[in-house]
């Protein structure tokens, strides 16, 4: 399922990689600058989607 989510986000133009999964919730890191109101997030799989925080990953 993680690969399917990454692929779906990629089709929307978002470069994603899995970060952590717990209790049925999966968090993904998105490369680049993504704002909470970014329209590409509306096509993300699942009933919960959005941006919960941002930090550079080096």
C-alpha cells in the first residue's frame, strides 16, 4: 500500500516517501514546498490528507 500511495502522490506532482505508520495513520515526507491549501493534496488517497508541519530534511 505505501508504494501505491507514493505512486498516486507522484501522479499529482508530489515527490513522497513514507515516514512512519501507527494506528492506521500513515505519514509521508513530501519533497519541496507544499502549503496546506495545495490543490494536489485533494487527490491524495485516504480520508485524511493535508500538511501537519514542515522542516528541512538534509
